[in-house]
C-alpha cells in the first residue's frame, strides 16, 4: 500500500520536508516512488509547494495521505482558490 507522507531533510533544528509517495512499510527517510512537493516551516512566511495534479493521481491509484499531508493539501487548495 502506498502513502503520501513527509520525509525530513535539512540540518539539526532547521527541518525541511519533502512530500513523497512511498510504500507504507518503508522507513521515514527511506525509499520513495515520487516527490510531489516540499514544505519548509522555518521560513517566514512558510514555504509550501505541492503538485496537486500528481497528488490527485496517486490518491486515485490508492495512495493514502497522512493526516499532516492532508492538512497541507487543504492549506494549499485554500491558497489556490482564495
């Protein structure tokens, strides 16, 4: 089963996250299928870039986003719509 989740990048105390499609059993920072965006909470304002088209494709294929990624998708859709 596939999951859409965050992988941690960056230095200690300065996290930077990639939003990836990965096998659910793979390690957090392990092997992944595709990078579909990034999230940088340390910048002001917060940097968030998601490829909503690819995320929609993977969800149709059966991938399930984690709760955090689901919230980021909602936030990204609000910025696009508003």
